[in-house]
C-alpha cells in the first residue's frame, strides 16, 4: 500500500483534512498526556470545587476540585486506548473466526454464522448493558464486552471476502500449483481482505468511543478515579445547574473525537474502495 | 415471509440462550451478588430458586421460552411484580419517544437531503453536509445534556424532567420534544446524507432524463418520480436504526428522568435484578427483530422491482 498516495487522497477534501488533523492531534494528546496536563488529574482540592474556567484551571474544576482540563486530557487516553484495543481484539478474533468459517466444513460454518447472528440480534448498546449486568463495570470488562459486540461485523466481512476469494481463478491456480493452504491464506487471502476490514475498523472507532463513554456515563463503564469522558459527563449532568463547564467541556471533547474519526473513516473508505472512487 | 419470521424466531431463541447463559458466567452467583456478602446460605438458595437459577441451563431455556410464550417473563426480585406488567407499563413512553425521533428524522432528514441533492456543490449543500456530519457525530447522551442545559435550564422553554401527566397527551408531547430531538438528531443527519447520495444516483438515471426531455418540471420529476426510489435505502437504514434508537432511548430516559423500557433495564442493571434485565432485553430484541422483518417486507410494497423479482422467482 502506498501510504503517501493514501494520505494525499484522504486530505484531498476539507472533511478528510479535518479528520486527519483532529485524529492526529487526539493521538498526540493521548500518547503525551502528561506533557499536556497542567495538574495531576486525580489531585483533590475540596476548597476549589466547581470553579469556573480561569488561568489556573483552563476548563474549571469538578465537584472534588480536580482540574477539569487535565482530566479531559487524560480522558483522551482512555477513549483512544479503549477504542484501539477493542478494535484490535474484535478485528483479530473476527478475522480468525470469519476465515475459519469460510474454510471449515458446513456445520462449523453454520455454527459460527449463527453465533454472529445471535450477537447481531441485540442492539449493540443493549448487548453491552446486558453483558455489563453480568460482568460488572471496570476497564477490562468494558474492553471485553464491547469487543464481543463488534466481533460479528469483522467476522462477517472476513468470511464473505474469503468465500469470494475461494471461488476466484487465481486461488484455484495457486492450489493447482501445490501451494499449502496456510501459504494461500497468508499471501493471498489476508492481503486481499484487509482493505475492507481496515475501512470497517476506522468507521467503527467513533462508535466504540461513544459506547465506552455511554457506559461510563451510566456509571457501568470505567470507574473513577480514572478520567473517562463519559464519567466526566456524568459528573457534569449531576452538577449541570451549578457548573455547566463539566458537561460542556467533556461533551465537546467527545464530539470532536467522534467527528474527527467519522470524517477520517469516510475519507479512508472513499480512498480505499475503488467502486466508490469510480462513482465520485 | 415465513423464512424471515423463522429466522427472527431462531435469533430470539439464541438471544434468550445468551441471556440465560450470561448469568452462569458471573463469579459466585447472582443471588450472592444481589444479597451481599453477609447473606445466609438459605437466603441465597431461596433467591436462586425464586429466580430459577438452581436449574440446569437447558431446562431454564425451555421453561423461560414456554413462560415467555404465555406472556410470563418472571417476577421482579425486589417488588415481586410480574416483569411483563412492568414492561407493558413502560412501553408506551418508549414507543412515543422512538416514534417521535423517527418522525423527526423523516420530517427534517428527507427535505434536507433532497435540497442538498438538487443543488449539489452549492452553499446550501455544503451547509447541510456540515450540519449532517455534525448531527451524525453527536452521541445522543451529549445532545440530551446540551439540549437540557440550553432549552430547559437556561431558556426555560421546555420541562426539565419527567414524561408528563398521565392521560394528558399534550403535556406528554410537550415533555417528549427535547428527548426526541436528542435521540432523532443523529438520524436527521443519517437520513439527509443517505438520501442525498441515493437521490443523486436516481437523478442520473436514464428514465429521469427521459422525463425531463418530455418537458416535465423539475419539481414533478423530483417529487413524483425520483424521491420514492431514492427513499428505499433510507428506509432500510431507518429500520436497522430502530435498534440503535432503542439503545439511545436508555440515555434519553435516564437523562430526562422518563419512565420507559430503557430506564427500566438500566435500573435493573444497577440493582442486578436479573429477571427484569432478561425480560426487558428480550422485549427489546423482539422489537428490534420484528422491525427488521417489517422493513424487509415493506420493500415489496414500496419497490415494484422487488415485487416483480419475487413474482418471477415464484413462477420459476
């Protein structure tokens, strides 16, 4: 893949450029959060509770006097971190299951597809809530349960792409030439299915960020003192009439992240999907 | 039709199996978690038995399905009330919210999408594209809080909390405005964007060119011949979106303190009230799958091409 050409394609529109810049900025903030934060995000100062924005506290303070700007900065780490881990886990498990289903005998294929269908029969947030009711809240559980909800999407695409590949002439030619199945899988199947899966992954990142923040907002996701945008928004909702800064700043951070990733995902899809390219 | 219903029924059985097996995954057992560490073994055993958790999974599955089929979703472990009654009580509020959000999406999304497609590249198109992507990116709980802050707390135009007086439909409508806007605004964006792209495609079809060549006005071409086929993909997305709407309803109901299916499930999760979680989630899954079946079937009614395809398949 020519990365420079891809970047040029993505940044050829204003929306794509905004996506690249905002996602790039969020990644930098997430990685170098300690450099951007001006206070310890967990340092409690009861005397300074619910302060409006000032030179000392750019976004004000929360109900425990913690610096909101630093908590929003550290919240970026949680949002991006959870999204990256969830997408990686569901992508890897999804590809493994999808490709195995395409290669496996019919009953195994049917079993895997039925499992995907069952998971898909739940609206995603409702599934996440049902799972959290059992597993309980916390960072690891949130990652696990959101990953489960996303596996079928990747699995279905991987299975469909692999099945399409299996019926192609070059696949037959490789098999006739005596190539081992694992060689065909690694050198032909995976490189060919990775494009659509990559696009799907980028389109799903904002959805994962939203679900994680939503669960944390409901108090069944990531628990305090870890700073998650959803948790901050929950505090903001509780003190909405006294200090709207809490809700406004964390809500805007969440919106910028979902907007940036959505625009980047769409630009990536347009650049990678040749059918769409022709249509443009 | 029968195949679609059968597939949906199988998915419901699978969903029930997943819901029931989830309770076996919990470390310890649900009754211990519910009663706390100081509960006596007798109390734990009695609660487990009350929730039917002492039986093997296959028997629980058959029993749950048989009871659910007869309209019995179990009993709330806190109040002892039938879960089915609680669900039925909460459904009208959630239905009003979901229908209002969908109506909003259609009423605003379709005109915005059409306006955008009629003048592609113009300022209106760019403005609508910008607004749509903003709407799509706004999670419903963020929009709910922002709307609550601006229109209920600051401007005092709408009520802050609740679902309105029972029996007073106008009051209920007044209370549903902000939650419906919060829930539906994302879908306004989706519908507008989707309709724009499908309408642009339809407007380039040869039959539309023929209509124009016959001298029909742009308004007639658009409203009579182009809009209907362009709306079909939008319908599919709205159908699939019902699941997301039901999920989003949890936030709108919690934030605006509305009684409904979402807040019922959320409250039950907080107290680990498994029969209510299971019953509530099952009803959401059934509603979600049924909507998808109805949307699939409505294609036949809306799109003559699908009807013709089905007829020719029937003859073959």
